[in-house]
């Protein structure tokens, strides 16, 4: 599952402007904030979103996460794709044009 | 103070997450289902800007992440921009909860520059006349034009429309208007009966048929509009068998500071007599949050009576609303009477019956239901290792 319906391995994403994404010290995690709401992200979700800065491609993210978590990229790849798909569906990220 | 779509799993780890500042009770609208206290004149002595800043700093150092500027009408506060800038610099996500009446293009630009993230605009109806009845003043054109200015400056926007018998039949038109303006979220929240709304309950309560019809219209619009707009539709707890959950529970994530500096676990809490709510003028925020009796009294579940105490759902709804329990049963520690397990549930049933027998006509009504925050924790399966 390399290609998903909304992106492929060369897609780049940025955080949608409604959202504010940052590290929150008091929660020891990345958080995504939006009108009257907060999503606290677990470590991998946070690390993936932190790389959605409009410059990293999906492949870059997979590579960086494989290194970060010392995992095979074959293990990481489908999960990154899947998570980005969910993020896109939820409107958290947008493709960089 | 509850909304649809809530996903209550992030906790503040014992600290407030959501700080709501009611900068003033003053408001240019004459809103008869306003959620502000009915004895407004009793609270004259408003905090000054330096005092507000101190609150903003203290709450942030405790872990608060979302801040709402509310009222009354917060734009009547001359230093609103300064307070927004301060909050933004500290890392808060800043929300403005406004009627839009005090706003101008210039003011919006200044707020944007100060770092304001989001605006929630109170709205009554897509009909000029109904809007006038509900807000007590003729503000329809002003609201529409300010809504367009807000969008043109790129703010995400929630249109908050309190729903009652008076405008429930206008739901389709309201959805069309919101979509046309381009708002991201439309909140059609049935009026909750506290304060001004309780006074006017007989006039406001929609029929079950009207609710069901509106629900269908919302479902149809959701299917048709897809992700262009997110529509929340909150039915009144009077028509449900279970109460609305009280956020994450009393004193769990939410902190309201009233205009006079009194700290409250929720904006409605002044409805509960006998609780001595401390002021930020007399105590530091940490002490108020962690030590004061009024924040501890309904924290957790040890205060609960039956049927809540042994109920399997108590972690879902936290026994419902303390304020509603107080207002309708006389004891805030009772189960919320909206619950069908409550021995006081007949009070709700009678209220519905009574309201539906009352001849309803338009009165001056408006509700502002603010201070709720949706929280969730995202789990990704990579973390299972
Ligand atoms: S006590 Fe009632 S009004 Fe207050 S936050 Fe809980 S549910 Fe809302
Ligand atoms: S009995 Fe109490 S805890 Fe159980 S569902 Fe009713 S209000 Fe909620």
C-alpha cells in the first residue's frame, strides 16, 4: 500500500491553517489545537505530524521515522500512509501545492 | 455546557486545560436567554488589564492551552487586543466568543495581528425579524457583514446558533446561510435551561416533532455538503434519557474567571448557592484550583449519591450537570434530573409537558454557551511496541 487515495510517496503536507500544532511541555507531547478543541498526539503521531512542514515528502517522513524508531521502513511505511490518510480525512493536514 | 462530538479523553493531569475569561458582563444586546447571571448588577468591580494578565500567566504555567475571551461582550474591553497578544505569546490557542456587535474591520485586523486564532460568532436566525426578537436589538445586517469580514481575514469561524422553539423551523435556512458565508463549524445547540433561559423555559422548549424534523434536516445537509462545513446539532437533554456529560467533570479541565475575578469551575456555577467561590484577587490560581472547597466539592465521584454512586455510567456523564441538579432538585449533589434513573426525573417530564401547553410567542431570548473544549488522545498503532 504505497499509494493512498489522496497521496503518494512524493506528496508533501502542511498543517491546515485552522490548526495549531506544537509541543506542549505540560503534557509531554505534541498537541494539535483547533477552535475549542485539542488533540493530544502520541509519540509517533506527533513525530509524523511534526514532519508535515510542507518540505518533507512522505518518503522522507518514512525514512526519518525508521531511523528514529530503529524500525524497518517496510514496517513503518504502511502505518505512515495510513496515518496521513486519517489526518487528511480529519482535515488536520493539507497537500502542499 | 456540553456539545456534540465531544471526545473526552485528554485530561489536564489535574490541571486546567481550558481557561475562559469573561472580560465583562456588559453587552450591547438585550439577551433574554443569556447564560450570564440574572443578577448582573451585583458584580460591578471588574478586573483590570494587569490583573487579567496575571491570570493568563498563572493558568498557562499550570498547563492551560486553550483560552477563550468571552463576556458579556468581550469586544467592549478596550485592552482586548493586548490580552490576546499576551495569551498568544504564551502559546495559548486563542478563541474570541462574541456577538460581533463591537467588531469592525480595523478591530479584526488588529486582533489578527495580535495573534487571535478563531472567532465564535453568536447568531440567531437567517430571518432579520426573528434575529431581532431573539437578540432584542436589530443587529442582523451588522452580524452578516461582520461574519463576512471575519472570513475575508481568514479566521476559522464557528457560528453558534442557540436553537429553541422560536427558530428551530429555520434550521435549513441557517445551514444555507452558514455555508454561503463559508464558516467551518456550525453549532446548532438547543438552549440549555440555566439562568435567563430557565426563566423563559416555557417559551423556548421545542416539541419532540420539531426536534426530529430538524435532526433529519441536519442529516440531509451533512450528506449534501460533506466536509464543506461541520454541523453540530445538540438536542436538549430534556428530551433524552441521559444527561449531558459535564465536560470532564467538575474541576477537571475547565476554569472560568468571571468579570470580578471570581474563579468558577464553570460559567453557570454561580447558580449554586452556598458555594463560596474564591477570587483571583485574594488567592493565587493554583491554590484556588487545587485547594479551595468550591473546586473540590464535586471533583471525582466521592460526592455522588444514589443512583449515580453505583451507576455504571458515572464515568461517562459524571452524574450530569451540577447546576441543573441544583436548579431543579435543590441539591447540586443529586443526579441530574434529565437522567431517567433520577428520582427527580418527573420534574423534567412535567417541565416539558408544561412548556408544550404554554402558548409560545417570541420573547427576547439569547443564549451563550461557551467554555467547553473537545479533547481527545490520538493513538497510533506504532506505539504498541
Ligand atoms: S456543571 Fe453543568 S453547566 Fe457547569 S460545566 Fe457541568 S454541565 Fe456545564
Ligand atoms: S444515574 Fe447518574 S451517573 Fe448514572 S446515568 Fe444517571 S446521571 Fe449518569
